[in-house]
């Protein structure tokens, strides 16, 4: 069983392993980074730390998100935060990919923390796989709508 | 209790630290030769010794063997049985190197091949010991410890003397079981014998029987050897077994004045104890010293008399060791980095707090904020200091490098190091190590010549490299200066062409300074043959990049035949830097202050007028220097909001201007199109931040300049490295994020070509003497003209009605005279002449007087008259001059008079009926023009030469009545020319005047010695005329 933080990009619900996440913040002023790639949203100041913000929607090859009152930033753990993770190699491996400087994802809306049994996770459907296959960890069928689980580590390269 | 692994790591760490200083010590020994410095040799000995002892403890194989061999040789040096010559030191160095290498790879040290080193070292020690070394034999008897399992780490070879005591575990156990204690007692046999007027053997005998002497290191000095009196000191350590538990009792029981006593607790403890050999360096609690028996003068520990120093070197060492162990503490770097980060964040909070207080807050809080401010600043400074290290850390290794390399290249070179205490941030120090090594290798390999060649050139055989560090204006300057062959700019130009880096014409256009900069180009190496010394595929471009990466600047100066200096300017630290905060649109940026030379504020119409366009590059005239200009918004692609619309209009205008300029040739026009003025309300000011890049500069246009702020540099996320243009980020006091601009990348992104524009600025600086007051005027057309004020006697405002016309010629009543008037448009082709009712007349300094009609006097200012001369200008125009984007045509007013009214000037001298001719030598276009004007104004025909050589030729082909010559000229200067003139019989009495720009007595005296008849200042027309008058009255002017 894993715990998953859910969030929305437009109407679709996504989820990410909670052990990868350091904190979730409402969107503050994002400083635009000139000359950067399309998926780089900019930089924010979280308690004196400069956090690089990536546009989750842009990484998934959707229209870049619009920042609204519900927008949130999911800040990932850095290598320095990984001591609290314990010894789960798969998680540590992902965190190592995040590097040693803080990084965050801009999402449209933040959801809940859900517990998901491992055997409820199905392989991602084919139509999603035209994107980089590694982005998707699987899909969880819910009552109302499916939850797409993401591999955050794969999305940072 | 530390684990074995930790102990061995400690051992490696400690050994390396010891050996680090050994290199210097060996080099010092080599320098001093027979005059062995005891401190040095002791220190070295101890270092080797510690390594040997420790390695033995860990049952290592080769390290102790090699250390032992080294120790043998050093022992001989210490006992003055061996003079450390260059060859011996070479072998010692090799040995130490090998030791270091083995320490670096401790796991495979047993496989290391040390036979060569050991053999070499042994050959030295054996050849010496066979005859000279006094082997103290007598002690063997009195030292009764052979049955007590005293084990030498390397297996019992004791002939060298001092050794560390290493006991087997059983032996230690036995001692403990018997409730006995072991002590190391260190003292100087010679000093002690002198003090108590006794012999070495007596000292041992005097030791009470409750103390059992097990062993000694080295073996006790024999009475015979002592009697020879050759030894100044003979330090020794005894291993003593006793039942006394308190060292103080032991201390008082032994009749030895100066000694160190240390409890011997077996090998493990020894590892943790400082400084290996108990002989000298044992950090000893002061109470263990026998102060009570110390002679009175020795009690003043602070300033012992010189002989005390000699007699008790170990005491000095101990004092030093105690001091240093108490004053420093090893802290892991990661902890310091963490502290740095915390302080950085504290600084941010402080900044935010300060800003909050400025916008409101009670007086009480303000006082607290003030305190917080002060404390934080101090804390910041102190924490910064923890990262600072003396440059010596890097510099010290160069002594060795220079020495080894000199040998290899058969050169003789001295390295002088200055300012090794200057401190730099650790990061920066680490970053400059390799570049400096490269530069020093270069200096040695390419710079310093071989001794024979140097001798031929009249230089001392030994070359010199000076490596210095010093503070200057908040930066640290590191200078590498050699007295070698220097770098020939001509060769560099050829090479650049050969390597296809530039076209021949481009290369030829470079001045020497720019040519020197060529060596920083990628793919450029001046070595004809790639040697294993300098040519390692690392070019000077890599050096430059490394220096720039830490915010430094590298410059090069060289004089062929005299040497090269490389100047590196580095910031003190990288973590917190002073910056200028600027904005473009809504974005905030920080520019490091160290990159900024100044800031220019343009407002009103200047926003549109002062930035010009040349060959697709915007430029700005800054005090006569043409700087390329970049617009930050363009480079970064920041969208133009309302505030930046003005930029678009400038771009439009630029295009218009460009088109028109192509139609009109190269002459820029300054007429402004109408719509622009309307747009000015949109944007009424901008700032140009002048960025310094080594010797180049460029302007960076920003919307606004906010503040100076000390910022904490936060590195960019790796994901953003591809953006270039930025060196990092920071959080400002108000919580906003500012990007730190990377001024080097910006220049690259903006594709700035640092052409001759800036370089010309440099040459203009040299000609600062050409600063001249000038008058700027026009004739109602588009052209602006200028003349130096010194050629004019008056400028009059007149009305059109004042002008009288007589038979198509215009005249003006002027001061009771009627003077003829010239219109410039009649003399200069293609010129428009439009005059209003109000106009002006320029009256040049000539006789008889006349006037030049102009429409309007625009300005009256001081200009740097570095005139661009060109043959395309018609007669009467000397050249052109760009001033703040305006093209000014420089008029030769006397040539115009001559052209308009031939003979007018000559007629001034008509009474004398003499047509006189002068040879004028002057390299400056401006001054030759000016002086020609003066002379023509006085009716003298002028033959002009640019330098002495040309002057010689002209003099031989023209019949000149006198000579006026500048002093400082290319090719051949005025003194040389004058000497030549005087050496020619035909010209031995030809009047000759020197031109000076200053009242310099020395120069004037020299001028007289060279054969000049007199001198006058360049812009002093009266003096010229006076000299001419004197010439004619004295009748010296030959016809």
C-alpha cells in the first residue's frame, strides 16, 4: 500500500507518492525565467529558498497551466531531505533524480491524500503511452474518475 | 573509542599534513646547503618519523621501509654528517613523493615498488656512515633494556639514532601488571652536559635506580664524541620504567634541567598524540617542564636570548606546538557550508526586516532592528572568514613545481612569492590552483630563456618568476611576472592567421594589446612544439574560463625581451556579493558590482539620440569611447510592456537611420523625424550599466536602477543551466527573486564584437594631451564643423545687414577696419549655406585680419581631438571626429583662407620679401594641423613629416629655413633627429625648435643638449610667432 497525494490538471486527477513530496504550497509570485525551456515555469521564494517550478501540464505535453487561486506548488524532496525517507531504494532513487536543489511542480488544484493498495494499480492504458512511457506508474480505477499515478523522478531530466 | 578504520584514516590524514610541509623543508635545506636550519631539519625528521611509526603500527610494509630510508638520510643531515646538496634533496623529494603516493592508496601500498627510492637513499646514508658518522657505542652498555621486547617498527635497525618507541602488546601488559609506568624523557644531551659540566655517560649514571632506562633514541652520545665539541645539540629520548605514577614526581627526581616528560601508553595512544617523535614536538603540558631549574633568563619564555634558542630547539618547538594545537580546530567543511547557508538565510531575514522597518515600525523595534543588523553583519563577516584560506595553500606547491621544471628544462629559475598571507575564499582558491599551475608552467617553459641565452641578452643567468598576491579595491590581485623573453605580438598575429582563427587583415588591424589577448582564444597555443610541460591540451582559453567562472578577470602584459606579467583579479568571496539591482519590465536582475564600471542615466530626448547604430551594433559614446550596447530585454526576450514601447520606436528609427546612412555614405545625420518626439512621453529615461569585461567594456540598457544590495548567491538549478545569461539567483530583501546576470554570457548572447572601438578609446587615453577647447558651428546645413579655439582671435555676433558687398566680395566693418569675409560653402564643395538674420563671424589669428562667415555657433567645449584623417576629405578639412554620436568636420581654417584668397597670408610677411619654409615634425594629426595653421598664418610654407626618419628624408629634399620638431614620435624621436641634424654639416646651424606639451625642465634640458635652439609649447601660437620674429630679426634665416 502506498499513500498518494492527488492533484488535478484541468479535469484529470493525478497522484504522486507522498514519500517524494516535501510540502505543498499555494502559488506565490513566480519569477519568470527568461530563455528557459517551455516546461520551466520560473522560480519562487519559499522561506528564503529559491525553488525551481516546473509546469506539470507542459511536461505532459498539455497546454501550460494558468495560474489561478487554486493553483498549488508541490515541492519535492531533495537529496538532503532523503534521510527521513528510510531505506526504500526505489524512493531514494527517484529523490536522487531530483538533485540537491529544490524543485516543485505547478498544478491546477490540489486534492487529498489517498491510500492505494498495490494490487489496485493497473498498467497505464495504451493511449497514454505515446508520451514518455516512464512518466506513468499506473492507473487506479476510482468510483468517479480514474487516478493516474505519476513517476515524478522520470519527469525530471 | 575510534574504530581501526578511523584510526588509519586519521593516520593518513596526519601523515599527509606532515609531509605537506616536508617538501618546503627539503627545498629550504637545499637552499641553505651546509648552513642547516635546525628547526627545518627537525621538523622534516619528525614528519618522516611519525609516518614511519604510524605505518609500523598498522603493519604496513613499504611505507615504513621508505620512511626509514628517508629518516636515515635526514638523521645524517641533522647530525651535520651530511651536507644536503641538490642531488640529495632531489632524492629526498622523490622519496617524499613516493610516500605521499602510497598514503593516497594505502590499500595497495604493499605492492608499490619502492626499491629505486630506497636504494638511492640507502646509497647516500651508507656512503656517509661508513667513515664519518659518530656511532655512539657507549650507551649500549648503560641502556639495559634489550630483553624487554622493545621493538622497532621497521625491525630493529637503530644505527640512524632517534626512533619512536613501539612496544609489543605483551610488553605493555607486563608493565601494567607490575603496576609500573613507562615515560619518555626527552632532553638535550649537549645542553645538559654543558649545564652540569659533565659527560653524557655521567648523566645516565646520575639517574636514580628507581628509574630503569629501557632504551634511548637515538643511542646515547658517546663521551668521546661529546668531547670533540662539534655538536651544538644532541636531543635524545629515553624510555624509562618506573613505579612513579605522577610525572611531576619524576620531573623532580631527575637531575636534568630542560626536559620533556610524557607518559608512554603504548602504540594506540601514540597515534592520537601529536607530532610523532617524542624528541621535540610532543605537545606537553607546561607544568611538566622543569621551570624551577631553568636559568633565570630562560624563564622569560616570550623572548629567550639567542643562545637559548640554539641550545634548546625542542623547547621552541614545544611552545609552537602548544600554541597551534590550542588555537585551531578541525571542522568538517560540510558543517561550515551549512553554517554559511544559515547565515545567508539570516542575512535575508535581516534584509526583509530592515525593509519592513523602513516602511513603518515603532522606534523601539527600529532600535532592535538596528542591533540585529549589526550583529548579523558581524556574524556574516566572521562566517565568511571561516571559508577564507591564505593563498599560500596554493602558492606553496609552486616552489617545487618551478624547481622540478627548471631542472627538466635545464633552466635556472628563482620563484619569489609575495603576499602568501592574503586570503581568498576556499572555492576560489580551489578553482585557481590549476590555472595558476598552467600559467607558471607557461612562464617557465615559454617565458624564461635558457641560461646561456639569457647571458647573451645581458640578463642574469637565473631567471626570475615573481608570484604575488595583494589586495586592491576589494579584489585580490594575483600577478605572475617573469623576466623572460616576453610575448611577441607579431608572432601571435601570424599564428592566429596560420591557425585560421582570423583573416590576415583582421590580424594586422589588431594593436599589440589586442594581439596579446589572442592567446586566450580557443585553439591557440604559442608553443612551437607541444611539450609535456605546457602543452597538455589545456589552452589559455581554459585558464581564462576557469578564472572567469569564479568571477575573476585575467589580463596580460608583455614586453618583448623583458618579460610577461599575467594579472588575475579575483573577488574575495563568491557566496555574498555586492550587486546593483536593476529592472527590465517587471523583472528584477542583479549585476555583480565587480563587473560594473559605472552607470549612465539617459533621460529626455537623449533616450533616443545618444545610442547610435554602427554595423548592426548599437553603440554609445562614453567620454569619447565607443562602447557596444546591448538591450537586456532584447537578449532575454522579455516582452515589451507599455514602459518599453520606446525601444520599439528606437528600433524603427534605427532602421530609418540605417537606410538613410547607406544613401548618404558614412556620414551619420542627426536630424530627427517628427513622430519620435511624440513618442518621447512614453519613455523618458533609461540606464546604461557599463559592464567591464577585462579590458573590454559594453553597455547594458535597463529600464531602471533600484539599489545596491549585498546578495547571497544561490546557485541555479541544473535544469536551468541551458538558459545561459545567468550566474545564479538570489532572494531580495522584499522577498522577490532576482536573477544574477552573467555578464560574460550576455556579451556572447548579444554577439558583441569588441572591435577597435574600445581599443581606440585606449589610444585616445594615451593622447590625453590632445584635449582641446574647440568651437562647434555650422553654416545652416547638416554638417557641423569644428576648429580649435586657439586659432581664433574673436567670434562676433553680427546681423546680416552689417555685411557690405563690394564687387561681389563681402566685407565687414570690424574694429575700425574693414575685413574681407569668406563663406565656407564657396570654398568647400557640396556645402549648403543658409544664413538667418543673426549670424556669426569667426576671426582667425592672422594678419591682416579677415573673417569666416558661419550661420550658428552650436557649442563650445573641450574635446579629445583624436582626429580621423582621410584622403577623401577635400582641402580645408583635416579630418573628422565623432563626438557623442555627432560627426564633426575638423577645419583647417588657414588652408581655407589660403584657398579662398591665395597669397593673403603670405602677403603678411610681404615686407620682408622672403618666402620661408619650415620643416615640421609632428606625429599627431591635430597638432600638425594646428601648427601648420600657426605657421601659415604667419606666412610660412610648411613641409610636414610624421617622425624623425621621414624628417631626415624631407630635409634632404627640401630647402628648409628652420625646423620645428616634436619630441615623442614613433620610429625616430626628436632627440635622435636633432642629433642627426647637428651631425650633418649642411644643417649644423639650422635653427631648430622643440615642441613640448608640458613645462618639463628635464625634457627641455635634454632638448638643448640634443641640439635644439629653443622650445615652445604646442598650442602656444604666440610663442611660435615670437620665435619666428626672432628668427627673422636675428637674420638667421638663410635665403
